[in-house]
């Protein structure tokens, strides 16, 4: 039996991850000295961008991406009931890593 994707759950969590990554990218740009657009000016303080902020931001994005994958076939109630399980990085994703020279898996 083919499971149905929960598009509402996917949309919510992918949107949250996207917003977090866009915010992170803005903070990186500002920390590099790029001048913010008027609408971005009050959004963040580039002086506060440090490793702890990076870890928190990436952790938040990972949470939503992991939850989207792990909860993809569950109702919202089922996904929320298994919150801790759903936010974990899927172990089988290791096989989906791109083959690059950096990880020694690139084909010659």
C-alpha cells in the first residue's frame, strides 16, 4: 500500500527551514559588510553573528527538514505525538550524499 504524503506538514516544515536559511544568509551577508536593504536593516545585528548563532540557526533548519522527512506520511497529530523521533536526522540519508572529491566517493 502506497503511503500518502502529508502536504500540509511538508509545506509547513520546508517553509520554516527556508525562512531560517534565508535569515542565516542575510546575517552572513551583513557580517561580511554588505549593506542591508531598507526592509532588512532592523532585521538582525551582524555583530551578534558568531558560531553559536550559526549552530542555532542550522540546528533549527535541520529540525524542520528532518521533521518534514520523518513525518511525511503522518497526520499532524501523529507527527506531533512522535516529536523526538521525527526531529532526528534520518540514518539512511547517508547513502544520498553527493559523490565529491571531498568525501572520497567521486568517480574518476
